[in-house]
């Protein structure tokens, strides 16, 4: 298998971890790093022999022969940058969410498919071994008929979260708060496990701790799926102390209980469940996600677990929860 020529767009904190895993992957060659802060781009580029730093991603994708780009920028920039990458026939691994509007997401997925460009959205919980086993147990019927699922993300953020990345505080640049940025990972696992389209949603959002930002620090939502299953999501950045994410599924044959993502584990009650091993190895879910995307682009024999089109369900569910919080009504989930 040849090496993936990868460019990085956005050199913030999450990119640091992705690039650390890229250094351990012999199938990846990082050839360029772009950020509006040239010093940050240059710092990361210096980790890789021959990699070049840019303060303009347009210049990077014009000058370098890239197979793929990793995108970690403010959410409102996902759409225009992905559009530019697709026009250059560059495959994309993008941090969640795919975009901040359903219309943008549908457009970008259709455009990518018309150009045979692959888009993966980095919901890396799908490469968490325990989450994977939970999802496969549900999909294979080992939990029986799934009655309902609950996920809780009781996380904590202090003032530095908004001070260090001010785009997080504005709806225009972020698209939303804790539900879109943190809670969507766990909600994605529930949707994946249940393998049914979301049809209705209702929710409530609040600013319990951070009063001077536009986005919520607490969100609660309920989603009804086409098959009748009901999902509940609670996401917070005001829980003290921060606690583990929990994802629970309740079915006619038994219950699955997940805790993570640090030291992730899943327990099954009553149900007899197979091992369900991931088909990709790695040190961490983020490492496995990057390895899986690389293989998908270079070989195409094993599909990446969450493509751009598959990411639309979680985005649309969250947008419907936000709309319900405004109207006080149950909202239809548009897909």
C-alpha cells in the first residue's frame, strides 16, 4: 500500500493529536500544514521531513499534490473549505460536524459523490472498541428489539474554552454549543447502533454557567426513530466534576451499558453478545479512525465507518432539537 499524501488545514489542539498518530503511521506522509497563524502551521510541519507550512490553505492545495486533507477549523468554515477540496479532487477527513446547516451538508455530499471524492467525518467513537461492540450487538439483534437508548455527556469547561477559541461562543461560527460539539459523538453511536432514521425530535437548551455566550452549555433532547425506538441525549459543559460519558441501550433480550471514552468499557446484562472486534488496529480510537480513513482512501476495500452522507442524520437530529428548543414543539427531523 502506497503512502497517503496528507495536508492539514487548521493547526489547533485536536490537530496535534491527529499528527502525533500520523507520525506513527507508515502509510501517511504529511506534506503540508496550513493555518492562519503561520507559526502554528510551521511548528507542526517541522515534525515531518519535507513538509511545508502555509498561512493560506488555497495556496497549499494548489501547490501540493495531495491525496487527502484533514480539516480541523471553526465549524462554519467546513463547507467552503470542503467545497474547494472537492473541486481539486482531494479526499477529506473532517472534524464533526460535517457542516452547520442541513442544506450545506446535502450539497457537499452530493458534490463529493459527483466527483468521486470520499468524505469521512471524524466521529471517532465509532472506532472505540467498546462503542463498536455495543453498536454491533444492537445491529446483529443480540439485544433483541431496541426499546430505548440514553446517552449522557456530563463534561466540564472553564472560561478558557471560550477565551482560547472565541469562535466557540458564537452561533454563526460554531453552529451550536455542547450538544453539537461534545454530545454529538455519543448521539452518533446511538443512531448507528439502532440503524433507523430519526423522524421526530424535541428538546431544551440552557445557559446554566456561561451567560455571556450565544451557545448552550446544557442540552437535553429526545429523538424518535422510524422503527419506534426512542433516544434521549443530555450534554453539558457545566458538570463539576467532569464525569464519564455513558451510553445505554435497552432491548427485549438485554441491556448494554457503556462508560468512556477514557478507559472505555461496555457491559451487557442478560444478553449473550459476541466479541465483535474492530477490523483496524491502533493505540486509541483517534488513531484507529485515522488508519481506517487512510485505508479507505488508498485501497477502498473497507469503508470508513462514517461517511459524509451518514453524518447527516446526527446533524439533522441536533438541528431539530435546537429548533424544538426555540418553538417548544416537537419537530420533524429532515433528511
